[in-house]
């Protein structure tokens, strides 16, 4: 019985350590994990290829009402700051390429977009422990996570401060 109890404690500790490690790789101050996915045109795009700019990694989907509601704020921020060393990388959790492409067009999302069309099993979303959308991570030009889940006015405020 003592041996079973010791094994259970060990399993809990290992599980807790793994969860802690998964969370820490996307904490503010951590270097953003790199990933590569396909653009709507079928070309591979890596997050690391955007180094040197402030990058907002935006996890979203065409079927996500709150994401679509937030998109006008992202469009405004992108238009205002795109010439000041800022870009957005949209990561779609869609399953349907057609829906994804229609939403990009309808919402006028002119920044780089990627997806693996795996829905909630999206490789980047899993890498970043994304379990709800919209969700985003702001990276500095060196690739370090400096903020999370900036929306609406708060996104504009932070970018205004950083990109004067």
C-alpha cells in the first residue's frame, strides 16, 4: 500500500511539473516558441521570420463570434502601427479553408495569416496552451512575450506606448 501511495505521489508531481513547464514557456518574459504553418496560399511561414518587429500572435477562427467582433479593433491597430515596426500574425483554428478565407476577406485582415486547419488541435494553439479564443500574445522584436490578451482600447494603449 505504501508503494502504491508513493507511485501516486510521483505521478502527481510529474504531472504538475509538466503543466508548470507548459505554462512557463508562454509566460510574459519567456521567449516565444517558434512554429511554422501554411498561409492561405500554401506557403510555409515561421513566426521567427517576423523577428525584428513587434508581433501580435492572434489566435482566432471564422466561426468564433467574439473573434470576429474583435477583428475591427485589430484592423484599426494594424493600420495605425504597421509602418512603425509592428505586424500581426493571425493563427486560425478553423477546419474549413473556405470559411477561413471568407472571414479574412470579409473582415479585411491584411496581415499574415496561417493555419493547419486542425480546429482545437491546431499545433500552434497547443504549443501556446490556447484553450479559448480570441487569444493573443504580443512579442517584442527579439521574440520575447511582453503581453497577453490585449483587446480593444488596451491594445491601442500598449502599442501607442511602445511604438511612439
